[in-house]
């Protein structure tokens, strides 16, 4: 599948699930799992084999884009999910749209690989105050990223036997 523009799963009071078990999915713009611009939505993307090249020209991968009570889940149990241009927002919770929260979970396990390359965004949990993001790095899973951070919202990163591999070095201090 090649989408020159954006790729959305679940939007505006709807639910959507994508099950990818091989092949390649390319999106030039935003790769969005659940974006409720006017009402809650639910989106799930299951990658068991194959490759996703997300937001290769502009935007980022966004789970739970706005804050209308949407839920988003990205399950990577096999294959490779690449979002090297703009990183991955796990529960963006955009404050400009909606009055509720955005809840998102990214599960990486088995032979699954999530790669943000050296993107300065890396993996961000709870980007805005209305975002509630969780990453579960489970047995066998691999996340390759330059940064993992928490925004103004809530973020939880659970290490359950997977591997977190740095793709960039930082001269900064951790507090």
C-alpha cells in the first residue's frame, strides 16, 4: 500500500482495525491511529509481519491524536515499523481539539521492531496534558530510537524483557 498523503485508522466516533501480516505499507504524511476530530474514536494497528514506513515526507506517527476520548493501540509482534522522519507520539492529546483525554498504548514484542532512527522526536509519551501514553517493551521486542521522553501528559514505559537500543548519542544530562 502506498499513500502519498496521510494514513488513518479509526476516526470521528468510528472504530478501525488494521491487521498487517506481510507486505509493505508506505505513508508520505501523518500515520494516525485514532483521531477523533469531533467525537471519540478507537483505532488499532496490528503488525505481525512486513514493513511499515510511516510519515516519510511530513508529520509523524501519532497514536491518539486529539483529546475527544479516543483510544489507540499499536501492536508490533513481528515485522518492522519505521517512523524515522517525525518519530512516534504515544497519546498526543492535542489541546486544540476536544475536552477529554487521549489514551494510547504501544506494545512491542516477539520479533517486532520499532525504529525512529535518529529523529529528534524519537518516542514521546503523553505529548500534551490531555495525553496518557504507555509503551510496553515485551520479551523479544526491539525499539531503536534516539530519544524516549515524556511531554506534559502522563507517560509510562514498561520494560518487560525487550531491548531499547539508542540510535543517537546525547551530551545532555539526565535529572
